[in-house]
């Protein structure tokens, strides 16, 4: 307190330490297996790491790269969008490199919202959404995805739109539930956006991690090209979450708006890594196929283990997370359960309850990640069996 006033401003007052930091610290403190925060325990392709080393040694990106990102990466992002999604973006005006998807989300909210604008977002939502909407002075309007299948209630979405709605903040494949929006759902959402002249920000960081169905970019649907800000990131696709290379693709006026905010957040980031990710985006299809196949196998390994340990498992169609329900253990408070889990069996997980505004909707949901080595997953599953009554 100074001058009788809290130091943290009102917009951020409800936000403490992120659950990921809290639970990773708990894992370190207790020596537990960390199936909480989503980061792989094996680095991505070696040739991509070597490309970063080469860039560092050759002095590429050691000084400020250009504000929108190095041309090589912007071109690689545009080519990747064409190759995998059939979407054409001009690398000079329609692509923006950001400090991870996290900065892209923040810059989009800061650029596109006026104070009081309403943002409709699925809950459970990735934690930075709420904070970024708040920092921009926006008002979040959650649309609750409900177990067991977490499909969006599109009638409820229609009802949630008001004259103050400015944008929809979507995430598919969806963290934490693993839900992947279908073409029908996306078409309904697109039609609603067109009807009410809404912007859409779509977080597609798990675009290559779809095990059932397919990833359909919202920007490809009729009427959406000019109102959609698509966000993705190298972190998940190439297993280098620490490099923080993300990007935005959108029509030029939207990119210009987001860039205006982004310039004053980090200006630029990750110079040498930008060169490496430009190469990564050009890896052959076999890379992307084996990433997915490998993670599907890990999903099944962990899913079977969680079921055997007594959890109710909500099968994810994408991402590298499994949402479970702990009611079968006679428990109903996910946060308390996760706090006690290291002590009980030496494993750390994430309580989905913190990703909901509706305290009842996710109270008994716990998320585990499976982007870990097989031996780690086997070990974790063995430990979790100790929970069985
Ligand atoms: N996206 C990661 C997860 O959901 C965590 C990223 C972070 O710690 N901010 O686990």
C-alpha cells in the first residue's frame, strides 16, 4: 500500500501467480513428476537447435531484428499457412512475429478493445485470456464448455452476444479440455460473427496436435478472412517452448493494429531463434506426422493409466492435455486435490477449476499433460495407482 491504495491496480487485482508457475514450483519443491505445466521434457528437432546455434554464431539476430519479424520467418509463416491451411497471407503486411502466442494475445486485446467492450471466450480458458482482457479494460463473457464432451453450446453463444460485444476469443484445439471445433461449429460461429460484425481472435497453438478430426482454421470460412486474427506459436509444434516465437496472421489492417500494440510491449524478441523457426516451418510432412502420432500414443498411454488409477477420463481430440474428473475418488475440489497430490503420490497436475468463472462447472476437473517421455509417463501412472482406494 502507498497513499492508502493497493500497489496492484484494480484491473489486475484478481490475478495472482499463474497456476502453472505455482504447480511447477510445487513439483520442484516436492521432487514430484510434473504433469502440470505443458512443456515437453525432450527438446525438439536437433537440426533446428543447431540452426539457432548457427544463427547465434553467425551474428544473425543478435541485434534487434525488424519489428514485424525477420523476412525469412514471415515468409516461412505465410508458406506454412498456405501449405497446411490453404490460406494466402502477404508476408510483408499480413504476418507479424511475436514473443510467443502470449504476446500475440495480449497485443490483440490491447489493440482491438475499448474499455467496456465485451469479449466472449470459452471457459475453461487459458489463463492469460482473462488477464489480457482485463488489462485492456475489456469485460470477459464466458461461454461454459461442459463435461463430458465440452462442445460449445452455440445457442448460448448466440444469446451471449450483445451490442457491446466486440470480439470472440476462440481456442481450438482447446486447452485444457482437448476439444477440437468441427466445421459445423466453426461455420455457425462464423455466421454469427458476420451477422453481428464481430472480430474473432483465434488461438491455434495446438494446430498440429489433432488426433481426431482435423484442424480447420476459422479464417478459411466465408466472411472470416478480414475479421479474424489467427495466432499460433512454435512452442508446441517444435517443442521449444522456451524460445517464445509466436505469430499472428490476419488481413493487413488487423495486423497493423496488433503491431501497434506489440511494438510497445517487447518491440522485438528471440532474434536468432527466428532464423531457426523459419527452418522448422519448412520441415517435411513426416516431421509433423510423427509429432502427432507420437503424442497420440502418449495420450493413450496416459489415458489408460489414469483410467486404471480410478480417474474418469475425458478423451481429448487434440492438444497434449487430458482433463479428468476426480469425483470417482470421492473428491470434489480439484485445487485441494492438486495441492495434496505430491504428498499422496509424487505427481503434479493442474486444477481446471481455476480456468472457470463459474465455480461449479470445473470444480472436480484435473488436467494432466502427456508431452513427457514414455518412462516418465509410466512412472507417473504407477504412482497414481497408489490413489486407488
Ligand atoms: N500453456 C502451458 C499450459 O497450459 C503453460 C504455459 C505457461 O506456463 N504460461 O500448461
